[in-house]
C-alpha cells in the first residue's frame, strides 16, 4: 500500500490559489472553511516563498491522540480521516495540529464550533465510498475513483505534489538536483519526523 | 567545410574571450534570483519555543497565517501524558488511601452515642448553595474526566456511536453547568469565609491529627475545623482557578493566542483532577466515613453529641448566643407547653 503524502515544492509555487479554489469547489466546502491555504513566507522580501498547506496526514497524528471521542482513523493509504457523526466539536484537534488543518463551521465561543472539517486527501469519510451521504459530509472521494487529490492534480506549475511519499520525494529530489536548489519539504520533519535529503 | 568550422570556432573563441575580459564583475553578480530563498530547515531551526513559521495569508482568518507550529504537538503530548497521569494517579491514589483508611479506622462513630437532641448546623441557604455546588461539581468532574479518559474506559464498553452522543451531551452539560457552579461558589464563599479564617485552634487540631486516627481524641473546633478549612480553601481557590480557565476555554477569543489557550487547558485539567481527588475524600468523610456527619448537610440538624465531639467550641458559642433554644429535643419538634 502507498503511504500518501503531500509535498509543496515552494520554489515552483506562484501563489495562484488555484489549489484552494479547486478544493472548495470539488468538495462544496462551506464559507469560512479552508481545507487548504497558501501562506507566503517573507512576503515582499527577496527570497519569498509561498507554500500551499493542508492536513499533512501525519504519522502518529496529534489530532487523533487528543480527540476525546477517538473519531480519527488512518486508512490503508495512511490518510488520516475522521467521523463527523462522532465528533463533538471540542476544538482539541485544532490546538494539537501543527499545520492549522482542522476547521470549524462557526467561531468557537461557548463550544459552538460545530463538527470539525479538514482535508480528506480527497478520500471521503467512514461512509460507503462515493455515496451521497459521504459527499455531503466530507466531499468527493477521488481516491476511490483511482484519482489523486484535485489540488495537486490541477496545480499549474506542478508545485503541489500528491501521491506515495517515496515517489513524490524522488520527484522532488530530482528537481532539486537538476535546478540546483530547493527550499525544502515544508512540514515533513514535523509531520513525519523526516525530511528529504538531496 | 573544415575551414568554415574553424572560422566559427575562432569567432566563438573571440566572443568568449571578449566576455571573459570585458565582464568578469558582471558574471560574478549574475546570481539566479530565485535560487536564494527562505529555507524550511533554517526557519525551523531558528524557531523559539511557542513560535510558528508564519507568513502572509489572503483569507480573513489571521490564525491561518501560521504555516507550521511544531509546539502544538507538545501540548498534545502533555494532554495525553502529564495531564492524564496526574488525573489518574490523584483519583485512584485517593481511592486507595480512603479504602486503607476505612480498613484501619472503620466508620468514625459518635462515641457517646446519639443523644436524640439536635442542633441546627446549616440553614437552608447554606445547604442549597452546598448542594448546588456539589451537584454541578460532580457532573462537571464526570463530564470533564470523560474528555480525558472516556475513550479508554467508556468507549470500548458502549461503542463509538453511543459514546459520541454521550460525550456531545456531556460537553453541553459541562459548558452550561459551569455557570451555576460559579454562582454556588460565590454564595459558599460569602456564607462561610468568616468561619474559615485560620486561627490558633487549628494548630492544636492539626497537632492531634484532627482525632481522625485515634478513638477518643477530639480536638476542639469552632464551626469549621482545620480539615474543613483546607477543604473550603481548596474549593475556593481551585474553583476560582477552574472558573477562570474554564471561561477562557469557552471563549478562545478572550484567551488570546492558541498557546495561552493550551496553557489554560492544561491548568484546568490538572486542577480539576486534584480537586476531584480532594472532593472524593470530602464525600467519604461526609457519608460512609463518619456517623452523624451527613445530617449537617442533609436535614441541617446534627446530633448534640456529634456536635460536642467534633465542634465543641461552636456548640458553646451557639449556646451562649441562643441559650437553650439552640438545642432541640428528640423528635425535632419544638418544646410543647405542659398541659
């Protein structure tokens, strides 16, 4: 089985926000929820880089560790998913996540956040694959259709890579060797305790 | 053909030579502007505790500007580590201590036996405040503990769906019952603070171990003995800490940064665990641990002999103030005039 990961090659990202828009459209994500976002580091300065970030589907996911109702699970493809039926909207996962991935439909005052929503790596939730019930809660299930996450698939500069961790690491390594530089595998050391050495 | 090639080579050489001589400073400056950039590794190495690698974001949620915040994992580890350990050790430890104490000392009896005559110890307002505080605390403690260890203890028994529903209701109960808890805390504080200021009698009471460990030992005490004062101040200080941090958790905007919210959460959970252990001891001594103690908060009327054994100075004060009316005869009815 593949170990699915995201990798944003920041040296290619042009901050077009198409991944953000594609994600919102593909999954009909409600207003205020951003499963994916683009953050620009050192904005306006020489050497600025933009990084597209969503759930990194960590090894030993801290969200799953703190969840009071244990609603997270890891699929055979190593994608971290959760059940909105079990989620109580306590907000713990947001505070445990190093990447700001968990999102809530409402502002958190008085414990009224609503059910947590986050990137599913385009692979739905616990409901049966490609059903309406799954789509309403989690969005489309492209993995079940044999496709990769849409954000990465439609990235115009192929900055955002999705797929098996070893394969996308090889692609990135080859790019760095060819062009002679790379700003790093953003988030990998935090999510997987490793980075891509070239 | 060869001549032409040689000619081209010569031209090329000339051009290269021209550049080589004419433009060495330019060549040195010709760096690839995209090559030097921020490096993930450098930024991560430079991070101080609590900091995040962050940048500009185009969505309204300013918190989303934090790209990577590795310290959030520390909070997660503390929650599943220290916080859980403190709670489990404090609560199980207290239960073990109390079972040991019960086996050693048994139920503490009224040594001179019940007299049948009673004295009013707590009035209706005091009892109402106490039971409001008690009932809300028990629900808050159980629903709070559920968030910490429920997934290990209750989830395997009742299943994911039922546990999700239970925890969702538990969260609502926790969020709303916090307010009557805080109200009761204020009433209890106002009602009893004057009786709980430490004084000389407490030193003697502590020296004699409160008479807890030996039969026939009854150090004098006023309305509250030193042990009860410890409970009172634990409840007031612990309750105030729980109230403050709890309100911060309910309103994350008030708490400030997520690091502050995390700190409040850790304090809240640790104080709650210690408070729960203290309250378990309080429940023990107020029920199965001591004969006659429950009446103080039940009917509000305690047996005269119980009062004299445990709160001798208080009985004297009360009799001095109210005379013989302080003590009601057996049956609890007021004295009937002779026929």
